[in-house]
C-alpha cells in the first residue's frame, strides 16, 4: 500500500525536531560566517586607512575575523550542498553537535 495523503498525492515525510534544529543552526551559523567576513573586511579597511599609520591591532583582528568567517562559510557550504543527499540531515546534525560542543568549551575557557 502506497503512503498517500488526500487527493492521491504522495505524503511528505515530516522532519524530526533534531533535523529542524539542525537546519536552524545551519542558517544561524551561515549568517554568523557572513557577518564575520563583513566585519573583517570593514575592520581591515579601517586599519589600512588609519591616519597615524598602519594599525596592527585592527589588521590582526580583521585577519582573524576573515579566517573564522571563511572557515565557517566553507564548512556550511558543505552542509548545504549535501543536504539534498540521502545522509544530508545526518551531516547537518553532526556538524551542529560539534559546533555546540565547541561553543560550550569556549564558554568554559572564557
């Protein structure tokens, strides 16, 4: 017997709460990566255009923000590209778990 809904259309499989949470986390992490890259670009432009010469603190901050943003974007591009595959949600959940553990460890270290 085929799984159908009203009107003889195939029923959509509902996602588990863990899958939905992983998708929300992926959206937030992707947005954070973009924000970090934009912040790094703005901070770098500000450091390079400093009136009293090159502001090394601003330049180092910009490079760190750019690196962190690029790593985050690359990581979540992989998640988004694999999401349509058969194990895409597993990858999204695993990535979210690793990120949450990293956030907890960073909070403990701070």
